[in-house]
């Protein structure tokens, strides 16, 4: 709601708080959304490493079996960038 301004004023800081609560309980969509906030510095300090951590958690939720294709495309692209040391947002 807060991240998109649905029925409330758009507030990325509040969105980050709610996404974090859900993400810490294992909600994959919240983990992915929180990662995007960290990646773009919306509502939180921009932190590519924190974004990577949440993208990885979301990916594990979506693909619990080792060896399955990565379905979190935005996270997969981001991982490659971080590994190359490029800090630019895709």
C-alpha cells in the first residue's frame, strides 16, 4: 500500500518498515520489494549489499530446490553486477 500509494500517501519509509516485517517472516514478495528499496535508496539508505541479501532470500523462497532455474530475474541480474563490482543501478 505505502510503496504504491494505494489508499494512503506514498511513503517509502513506511513501506520499508512493513516489507521488512514480512520479509523477516519469510515472505518472498516482501523480500524482493525490500531489496528493490535498498537497491534504489527509496525509504532506506541505498545499500547494494543489503539489496543483494534480500534478493538472495527471495530467490531461495521461490526456488527451494538446489539446481532449479532462478525465477527472480531482477535479483539474478543484480547479483551479476555486484559480483563484477559495478555499483550502478540497472
